[in-house]
């Protein structure tokens, strides 16, 4: 191929154009907005609950109070130590390396349970409480979920592909705890014997379990 027939390389944007495009993309109107598959921008006007380690940046008058500190101030912390309180007026950007983000809108009285490793952020209108699950290993351990009740938006992280798996009456599903992202709250979740490196949990009833395919599933 001669230089005459070769396609010209695209001209890179100037610094000014690049920053202008980034500024336009970084100004979402909605309260929960994906600005990239692994970055969530959340408008804070009052209180938000979020994983403190996932708060990458904040603008405006925003204060992040870690879960332990929040519990000492209020006397209780229903997030079981997972979620910080994000208070004030402004915006926060959240994300976790190597994970994509899914946003769901829970209607009033809709229930969902999130695995601890998947929880990212909840609107203040979403009520939540820990759901302990005893796993009957040789040395029994406690696993848990965070039980959520709408209305409001919830955001959670996924490593790899998210796959909802149907659970039907009489046909339970046995899944590795690291693969479980969430499940519908109408399912009964019980421990299943295994080894420390292959801990599994059983789901029975009629509903859905959401699984991830990435490294956390090992």
C-alpha cells in the first residue's frame, strides 16, 4: 500500500476540546447516572448510603462518615458496617477497579438482597437491614446479605457478566458465595456444606439469583 492510498490517521483532539467533551459527559442530570460502565455519578441532596472505599471523588458540600463512625454518632448502623453515610449537597463519583455497575429502581415494597461484596450505593428512601446466613462448614461461618426494600435506586457492582438464574419450587440452586451478587427476597437462603475454598449457599423457592462470572466467583 502506497502512502497515497493509505488512510490518514485521525487528528487527536486538542486539550481544550478533550476537556470540553469530558465536562459535557460529566454533567448528568439524573440522580444516579453511569458516566462510564465502571463509574457512577450520584447527586447528593440530603443523605446517601455508599461503600466508603468506592467514593472516588466528591464536589460541593459533601461529607462522608464511615459506617463505624456513623454508628457511634447514631447508636446504630443497619448496614452491618458496610455503608458510609454521605451527607450534604453536591455530587459523588463512585466505582471499584475491574467491576461494572448496575442500577436498579426498586418500587415501593419491592425487596432485593445484595451480597456484601456487591453493595455500592443506596438512595436514602431505600430501607435496609443485614440478613445473616449460617454456612454449616466443619467450622461454621456466618455469611450475610443486605436486605433492601423500596422505593428508591440501588447500585451494585459486578465482576464479569451478570446473569439472572431462575429458581423454581422443588429445584433449589446451589451457588458459590463469591458468584452470588443478589437474589429476590422471596427466596429462602440456607447454608450448604462445603470447604473453606468452595463455600456454597443454597436458594429455594420461586424467584431469581443474580450471578457474576468474574474472579470473585472463584
